[in-house]
C-alpha cells in the first residue's frame, strides 16, 4: 500500500473517527466523575478492575495485568495506585508465596465510592454515545459499541 492508496485513506479516516469517539466519551465521563465523585476516568477504571479480582489461585492481578487493563504503563499504574492508596481507597500488601509480588485490594471506602460512581459513569457513557450517534461519521461506531458483548468476569 502507498500513502495515496484509497484503502489506507479509508483506514486512516476510520481510525480518526474512532479516536474522536473515544476522546469525546472519555472527556464527558471524566467531567461527570470529577465533578460528582472527585475521580478521574483512570482512577475509576482502576478501582473497577481491582474490584473484580478475587482471592485464591490466580485471583489477584499482577501490576502488568492491571496496567494493561487500564491502558497505562506499569510506572503510571504504580503512581495511580499510590494516589488511591493515599486516599484510603486501595491497600497494598506482599504476596504470601512470592515476596516480590505485591497485591492491591480495594478498601471498603474504595468499594463504596465505586458503587456511588458507577451510575454516574454509566449515565455519562450513555449521554456521550447518544450525542455521538447524532454525528453521521460516528453513528456506525456507536452502533458497533452498543452491539459489542464482551464476557464480564465474575466478581
């Protein structure tokens, strides 16, 4: 393919539309979470991911898995965990079987804040998608997101 290849141009336009949709949704949810709960989208995502882990074999996520789930580098994830730990929303402790491993759990306060923020997140997502659906360039992407069904791990 060359830079003037129509397929590449269409692919680039599709990527730009997807990036635009993501940016609009992210900004809308960020504003709602910050104003109502003092949480960023990343903080909410981290609490949500960590709240879904469980005790027992394979139950706790490694920091790399957490970083992948919240789409941050490991160092940025560690800084985010530290901020939430400082706020009393997370705790960290050493793994019993591997002293190099560090587990992170959501505290009761973190779970309460997450439960309080979840409806805000969901409503803001719905609002952002409804707004984007009015844009002819974004409407097909909104439809694809709405039709996407991914399995949700059991809590």
